[in-house]
C-alpha cells in the first residue's frame, strides 16, 4: 500500500474537522453526465429483471420528501444526497449507464473488448467533484463510504436472489472511463463485480436525446490537492485481478422491500412519539444479523459496537455497563438533530495495521457495506437511520479504550421520523 494512502487516512480520520473548510458556492447539477444514446426497454426477460432489481435495490429513486433537507431518496445513503457513486453495466460488450433520475439503462459505448459475453459486469464509478465543494480532500474518504452503501445493497439483493457473484479487488477502470467521460482527477472506479449472464435479449427504446452538460468534463479542480489527485491516479494504475471473493450464501438477508427512512427532515426532533418504534430495534438481534451480513463485505476487517446510554455492546456479544454521554458523540448540536432523544449509535473502527495491509479503498468500502446492513436492519424494524461524519473521535476512542493505532471509520445513528413520506414511487 502506498504511504500516501495511510497518511491521508490518519489525517482525515480524527483530524478531518480541523482541516475541512466549507468552500461550497453553488454545487453542480446532480446529473452531470451527458446521456445520449439508446435506452434499454423494460421487458420481462430474466436479464432485464436482474439488472433492474440491482438498480432498484441500490440507486433507483423511490421516494420524495418535501420536508427533507435532501429531497430525492434511494436505498443507499450518500453525502448530502449527491449520489457520488453511480453504476455501469457491461453486457454483450456494451456499456450501459444507469440513469437514476430517469430510471433507464442508457447504451453509451459499443464493442468493448476483453469482456466475456457470458458475464454481466457491474462497475461502480465514484465522482467526488460535487461533494469536494463542501468537504475538500475529505470528499475522497466520504465517496468510498458512499460506494460501500451502494455495493452493500447490491450484494444483499444478489444474495437474496441466490445469484452467484465474484468481486474484483483491482480492476482496469481507465479503459472503461475513457469510453464515457474525459475526466482527470475527480473520478475513479470504486468496485467491480461479475456474475453469470441470464437468458434474455437486449431490446432498445428510441434514442435518449437529452443532454445535461457538455460532452466532456475535465475540470482538474483537484489537481493541486495534497492527496486526492495522487491517490486517484495510483488507484487507476492497478492491474485487473479477480479476488477470490465468491458469493457467500447467508440465510438471513435483509428484504429489499424495506424502504429506508433517511431522517433528514426539517422538524428538528427525529424521535418524537417514537418509543414503540425504537424499542423494536433489538441490539442483540442487530449484532446477530450484522455478523451474518459481514460475510458479504469486501474485507472483513471492520470492528464495531452499539452504544446506548448505559451500556456498550460489541460485535462478539460482550457488554460493558458504562455511562455514555451522547452529547459528546458529535462535535456540535445541529439545529436539525436532537441529541437528547438518541437511543442507539453504531460505531465502526479499524486497526491501523489493517489499513496498511488491505488498503484505503477496501477498508472504507467495507465500512460502507457493513453500515448498509445496519441501515437495512433499522428499516426492517420501522426506524430511520442517519450516517454521521462529524463524530467526536477522541471521546469515542476514550470510552471504547482504543489506542492511537486504531481509528473511528464511521458512525450511524438510529432515529425515528414522524414525518410521513410525501410520495412513494412504486
């Protein structure tokens, strides 16, 4: 692993809020890609049902909330709801981009060689340009967590459908990216899966003619950054390698019909009149399910625990009876987040040696995947969930008795929202 990745990780774990300055002026439109080409026709073939199920479980917008801070929602939490991770599919040597805003698979490139026609390839691409306007170099860290949520949903769906898959841990993304975008330092490939192609032909609708921005996108705004441009450039140089990570059957998948509630509403207190709902979330049951789910994640190196006000329960079932000051968990009390009504917070952490041995992307991707398992369990119990990045690392490390050779990766907060979803897309 490159030293620069470890240096970046250590700097933007505990110290990120001392380094991040909100530089945002006006963000770019969310749909920043040109999509001109043919769209796949919705049909009843096994092929279309499979890829549409993958999209629906991960990126498809399934509800709008007028009282939400970020109004269009899918099943994969993302930084400021900017959906930094998008999906490409390679089928029959053709590249398709899933347009989540139109719910269409758009053909964007023909005759891609070196890919088996007996396989479907699912490629995650991460674009940090939009979120970098808010978070600077920390945007790379955040985008890896975002991609993990998408990947966690995809793997859960495939396992639920009993579809076998394999995962690439290194992949030659540049060949594909050059076919679709003229990009430099703000985009990278975050994951790649392959699975057997089911029966079914590709049927097309008429051409999709709308353009959202120019044909090319090459801003180079992050070229002068200390870490990001160099790390992304190094990631593009890795050879394609099929990691021996096979489909792992788990007998307790999370049902994809459980719609997540993101708890980004504007009413201030997410947990009013919610005792009955919050009590349906059982800590021991959640840990049992997460320990099953972690068999699907890219690298099984994430440690975690669930904090309650008077106890801490670890992944191995150990319980510490200990007072937890929830007001110390976050750096500040946001006006839209009432710390007094929290019930449970999940905390992920990793030993530095695992970052060194596995790499930055595999660890943070895995943290996002596993956090998606927590998110899905929250949804099953009728609760809301919100991932948080402004956690107070020194306090958490102190109560968890972690050394300087470990870092907090990610935390998530269990919430309950009294706001009814305004529109549910079926």
